[in-house]
């Protein structure tokens, strides 16, 4: 698209259009462009003429991301889901309004005041709590009132639909009876070893199956892609970070962490002058430099005799506990470090940090390495992204772009629109961009695709293969396997029906290795394949002392099922209440979904 704009801008027709645009903007403002070229470009869809704006979609996306229920990497896919939800909501709102569902301002006020989310600690409505909660969720009071009005309309509509459809007590009792029913049956799975596997597959069989199943052998339109990727994380891994820089970063991160400190305090005032105290403190610091322990030095020099007896220990402190001067010394030290002499409140102090209540440098080293590297290459990353935008815009290939920026040109295997790609090509929107008209038909480089905050991608179609029907020779082996599987499955069906006929006639089939399943309910955990259990509950109730037989198709093979007895299970009121409620909910959802499907089929939706 960008290249086509660039090419088109050279024509006289384009210059005339640009002249009209400039004149319209000068006379009437930018809104005049909407009249020249159609609807507001911020309109992403319309429902029966009512627009859905891009801002609405983005607002819902951000609210979903802010809730923490949707990971950020799913943001692109989330936009489509949110647009679909907004379209459905618009349809239901229009239907509700057409049906006369209204909500008065008084009803809205009562609803808002009664919501506990807006109550203070005393359980009363608080205007401040109301405004703060709305701001945190991205609402204004007016937008919240309007959305609440629409929600109440929809709720009334849905409740009306739900209550308009109900089940009779006899139906509920029948449902409960079926739900608690238990069945005992036997089964055996027939596989290839139970029939003659000497299958004869003719060329006619292959051709017939191939002709009847050509859609299976259609190769869709495919492309092979070239792409370049700028990855901030990969760039950061290549950075060499100086050890001193890492330690500075660690100090910065932990400069406010609580820490355990000891001190030596030399006072001045009444019996000692300031100069004498300073000299004594300097002597204490010299003793420490010469290797004397902090505890011994504290006993010899510190006027704080209480802490001196504990090696000078003052316990664990937080920033601000002893004031800024003390903090500047204590919170600038690493564990085990000793400060120089510090003057504070009529005394000289020597401070030692004995423990920092936070992760050690070694514990944080790898994390700091990543964080500092990411910070250091941030500017380079942005420059390279801008260079990628500039270089790929007009380039006729991607190799020259890769060479210019110092990137590696990567290639994909053949991919179709619906294929599950690997790596960065599997990110939302990437394959769609590859099959866009600009990239696929016009042959341009794609626009720069923002995969996430750390990765940018540009792709180009290197080769294109049109959709085609593969010949029988190309897929002969696959067709042979399918025909053989069909013939074997048909042989198993015939074998199962033969056994059923013999069992019904009373013929002795003692060589059948039955597996027994006794007192199986619909909800019970069982090792029996689910298809067999489902079929067992579809079979008619057998007469006393007799069995009912049926063949069940499995993905591979055929099962022979003998239903021996049906009993009423024990009444479980809790389970029956749950089943009844679920049935009502499913019924209500089905009615609502039916309405939504009908509204969509009759609506004028543009997107």
C-alpha cells in the first residue's frame, strides 16, 4: 500500500486530488475530507447504519488487557473478538430499543447508588469512590451511565427471552430420570486382525475415490516468504555490560531496601570538644583500616555503650529513620562495607551495613544484566526500526534491506492462508499480511509489523504457488491408504453385522472376548471409549434376561456392544438440581443465540 501511494503520488491525477484535499482542509477543516472520500476513517464497522468507532474497540481492548485476563501477546486477536462483541451488542441494543425497552434516569441513579463497588467503608455511596473507580476502569461518569443503561436494556431483553421458554415439571422429572440412569453392557472392539486383511485395491477403486474426494487433494494457494526481524531482546543479549555498571544498577534498585547497621558513635559537647571528638573518630577509623574488628573497635571507642556491647548493632532500619545525613552514608553502602566518619547531631559516626534485606547482587545479576542491556540498546533499537521503515518502504527486495541494516534475511517453507506457521510467522496478523493485496498481488514489502514492544518484522513474498488440484500420481500413496482403510472398515462393519445376526439367533459365540462395563452412568469416569458409552445410552432398553446388540463406528475399527440391563440410579437431589439449572441455562442461551443469529442474518453489517 505504501509503495502504491508513492507511485501514485507522481501522477497529475494525484496532484489534482491532493490540491482538492488541501483546499478543503484550508476552508472547512479536516472533517471536510470525510465528505470527499466517504465515512470517518475511525469508523471500523457499521450496524444498520450505526457506526462502531475505532476508539470503542481500542477502549474495550485496553480494559480487557488491564483486567489481566488476556495476555498482551493476544492483543491483535483480541481486537477482532471485541469488534464482534460490539457488533452483537449493537444488534441487541437496536432490537431492545425497537421493542420499547427503556431505562429511566431515576432507575440508573438508584442502580449506581446501590452498587457496593461505589460504597465507602461505612457502606454508603461515595462520589469520590465512584469517580476513582470509574477512572481506574477507563470510564467517565457519563460514559459509564450510558453503558450501564445499555447493559440493563440487554439484561431485560435476555431475561424476557429466558422466561419466555420453560420446561414442564414432567419434562424436568424425565430429564432427571435419564440423567441418573445406569446401564450395564459388554463390548468388544474389532480391528484389522478380526477380518481378512488381503484387500484388493484396483486402479478403478483409486480413481473413483480420488474423483469423489478431490477437495482433499487440492493444494491451496501457497507462498514462500522472506522476512527480516529486529528483536530488542536479542540485541540486548549481545551487549557486554561492565561489572561496575551492574553494581551501580544493583545499588540503585536496592538503595531504599531496609538494612541492618552497626555504628561507632563519638560525641562532643560538654567534656569533649568537636576537634577532640573528630580526632578520636579518625583513630577509630584507622583501627578498622588496620584490620581490627568492628565489634572490638566499637567497645574501645563508641560512646553508645548499649550498642557497643552488641558490636555496635542498631538493628534493622528503614530510610528516613535517622535522617538524611545518616541515610546518605548507610544507604550508599553494600553489605559489609564501612563508611567514613559522618557528623550527625552532635556526634561523629562510623557506620557498617551488616545485612541488606533484599536480593544480593549475585541473585539479581542476570536480571540486572538484561535490564541494563535493554536500557542501553533502547536508542539503537529505535534507530534500527526507523531505518527498517525507511529502507523497506521503497526497496524492491529484502536482501538489500537486510544488508543495509545488518539483519539476517530469513526464509519460510511453503505456507497457505490457513496453515499454522512456526516462530514469528505464527504471530497474529502476520500470515494475513503476507496474503494481503499489497504484498501478495502487488509484490511490495509489507509495512513494518509490530509483533510486540520488542519485535518488528517486515516480510515479502519470495515465491507464489496458485491453488491447484494435485494429480492422482502425486497423491497415489495417500489415496491407496485411504481406500485400504475404507475397505477394512467396511469389512469390519460386515463382520459386526454377521456377529449381531448370529447373537440374535441364539448361536453360541463363546469365542468373543467381551469386556464388561457394569452400572455405568452418564457422568461416571470410565475407561470405556466415550463413543461406546454414548451409543450404549442410545440403545433401547432390553427385555428382562435378554440383550440388545449394536455396532458402533470408531475412528479406527468397529465396536460390538451388548446392552444387558438398564436400572434407575440413586436419587441425588444436588446433582438433579444442578442438571435442571444447567438445562434451563442452556435452553435460555439457545434462545438468545437464535435471536442473535437471526438479527445478524437480517442486519446490514459492514466492517
